[in-house]
C-alpha cells in the first residue's frame, strides 16, 4: 500500500490505493501528512482520494493499446 524511498534531498512516496475503501482510510494511514511534506508522491488509484489532493497535481495515465504498446498521457 505504501512504499517510501529516500532521494538525495527528499522522500518519495508511492501509494497503491487500490484496496482502500474511502478517504477516511487514507487519512488513517497519514496520507495527508505525506502529500504536504515537500516530498514527491506517486499515487495509483488517486480518484479514491480526489478531495484530499493538492492543487498542484500532475496527472499521468498509462494505457495499453491493442498492439500491446503503451501510450502515456500527462496533464498539468
């Protein structure tokens, strides 16, 4: 559900929120502290906590195409 990596000057948080039920469960694991810690957060299934996300989110989508290639889309 949560992996923390130490970069040179900040922490990187990787959240896989597939199994959480609601935003309260995310708050219980301390997600809000990590989102606003100054670290970098990568979140799978972010729509489950959309009301908790800061304004400066960069959305990225990875889609598998019919020919098994992938298309990456980034929205600022």
